[in-house]
C-alpha cells in the first residue's frame, strides 16, 4: 500500500473588475494550476473578486484558512484601484510599507523612462514583513509574505514570477496524468468510471464530454502521483471500456 502522504493544497484569488465584467479573459488559473502540479501542489479553489478592499480581505482570510498556500493575481499596479497589497496587509493584520529594495529596483527600471513617480512608487509597497518575488519583465516585483503570494495579473509577468518561485515551495509528488478517449456518451460508461476509480484509490478519473463531427464522445483523464499506479488504472479502464464494446483511443480524441 502507498504510504499516506500530505497533499499540499493551494488557493487562488483572481482580483479585478475587468475579469468580472468580461473585458479581460483570465489566463492565470490554467498557468498556475499547471505550474503547481509540477511543484507537487494542487490548486483546489479559485475565487474571482472585485476591486473592493473588504471583499478581497474576506476572500484572503477564507481561502488561506483552508489551504497551505494562497496566491493572488491582479491589483498590484500603479493606479488608485490597485489595492491588493492594502487588502492582504489588512487580512494579515500588518502595516503597508515601501520596501527599500523594491524602491531601488523601480528607480533603476524607470531611470530612463521618466523617473520614479508617486504612482510608480505604489508598486514598491508591500505588507510589512514581505519578501520580493523577482520580475525581470517590468521591474515591479511580486510579494511573498509567508505562504501568501501576491502576483501580477498580466499573464506573462505572472508566469515570470512563477518561474522565480520554482523549487522554493514545499510540496508532494508531482501530479501526472494520462488521457484516453471514446466515441461514447459519458452516461453510458459512468458506472465503469466509478468502479475503476473505486478500485484504484490512488488515482482520480475526470470525464470530459464533447460533441464533434455530429457525434458524442468523451475523454477520460486519469491522474495520480504514482506512475505505476497510474499505468495500472489506465490499463484497467481501457480494458473495461473495451469489454463494454467501446473503442479506446490512447491519448484522447
């Protein structure tokens, strides 16, 4: 039997009226989830909240109480509605300060771009006790305060911050997956999926139906932290589907 090991859990709070209004489509959820999987951490909750301080504070306190790590994206720019730092500081019960190294980084970045204005200086503000997350793209750093990570909302900058954090977070074994597909309605094989998952408790099976070429089909994604157990589960599922008269497509359809 596999030893009981801790499953490290993370939550994400996406902050911004522009996300809720539909003006901007979020891309950070998928990027963070994939990155966390490699770190051995599972993204278990995502909340999208407006640029309202009280709502951000409420979400931060709720999500960090039930996860090992909390990430936020958005709201750390130079404008008046960039209030994520203030909200996280309020949730943590600390003051907001100007981080001296962040200020120096921004002074260097903006030296030939009009200098460090009061608006730009806002991007050097951190909850007291916070550390910086490197951002090679625009000079404005992200912030780490314990197990809370405050990151940019702009996807390519957020991904740079993830790169800077790679290997720095404690996690478990990376989650790996394998996909198979069938031209079948998932309702026709639901009992098979449930039985196979019950027989392989170290694996999870996700079912993702689709409609293509005038036909109904589904892809089944098997996930586990153990490659051998994953292979056994995929084999068992493939055999069970085949025995049920389904043609199985390795890798998915």
